[in-house]
C-alpha cells in the first residue's frame, strides 16, 4: 500500500481524511501549522527541503488541496447500501455541491466474491444542474452485461467477409460500426470476438481489431463484415454485441461503492470546494427478496 497522510479531526474525534502528500515533520510556529518535506528540483534533480504553512494564502487562496506548491485532486468514496438485503437497480446520482465537473466509478456488491459484481466509469464530465443541485445518470455496467448481446443464429458459411446464417435472426438487430460479431466459449462462458484472421478471441482484449458486422441482407440471410476474412469454425452460435457502456445492463446489486473525484485546483484556485450531500436514486429489481 502506498504511503498516505491521515488527518485527525478534533471536532469529530475521529480519523477523517487521507492526503497524498507525505511530510517528514510537523510543527507549530506562532500559532501557525507548518510541515516540511523533501522535493526533487525539476531542473537540477537535486533534493530540496520544502517548508509549507497550512493556511489560506495568496498562493493557496482556497486553502484546499495545494501543498508545497503542488495541486492535488479531491476524491471521496461512499457506499450506497440502504435496505442492504434488497436487490436494487441504481439509476442516478445527485450532488449538492458548488463544483460542476466530477469523475465517477461504480462497483456493486464488492464484498461478494463472485462473478456478479458490476462495474462502470464516468470520465470527468460536467453534471446537469437542476434547482441548484448536480445530477448525472448512473452508466450501464461495463462487465458481466448480457443485455448488449443479441443472438442471430448459427454460422453456416463465412467466406471473404460474408457470413451466411442457418436461419434469419429471431429479433431486430442493429448492424454498423459498433456491432461486433461474437460467440461464447462453451467451456468458460466467456464472450469471444473474432480477430482479423477470423479466429475467436476474448472480445475484451481485441479492441479495434475485433471484427464488426456492418450490414445484413435479409433476402440472402447474409452478414457483411468490415474486413475480407473467412471463418472456419462452422456451427458456432453467433451474436451481435454492442458496447456495454451504451447497451449493457443497468447497474444492479445490494450495494454500490461509489468513488467520485474532481480535478486538482488551479493556482490561484477557484472558491473552496463544498460538498454538502450525496443522493443515490434506485429502484428495487423484479428479483428483489428483501428480508422482513
């Protein structure tokens, strides 16, 4: 575990805050809280002794998250576990704060050691403002999603970028630049895509090399791929899989661990960060089995 500075609140009588800076010593001079640490000079690469007064100043007008001239981001982790026995679908997040741009990560049922944990991320983004509060929708799960895969049939032939199925897809399917041709490994249950040589490979590791189905001809029951490739593994059950962050499952579980962060303040920084409350909107799933 990386070194961390932990702060004690005399008001709350508890250890309440973690900091990324690591001083070598602390002291009080004329009622001012000071600390020292060694920094590396960016030009000479020589070690320098830094002295810092922990208070608001011209260099640090907000008093928040600027130490020894370096700015640090702010982050907080909370657990949404109301009605802990209930299976919930997490829908939206609200913040009562004066900062618009945040980044988020979500993970459900982290304490359970199984394959049903769901995970989602939001890169730094500006939240919607409504009646003074900030709102954002909880994204779809980016792992262990099934809603974004649609069965289309069994592979009959696949030559020169054209795939013929044994029957017509049973339901409407979207084809295009985000529609990956996939199958499942029957021994592991892992979702497999096809690489540029037409061989099945774990979809999560293929990236832009995964073959896509760009169009479908209903009359001939033929898929057109985005590359001129042949697939020799005939008889495979085929699916069309779209990105899980767009069409994946709603984030669900008994609890959700949410980590949110905002960027390091500029120098001079914006007004002091304030975060008064965090709200999580959810609904109970159809498989909810709460105790009591």
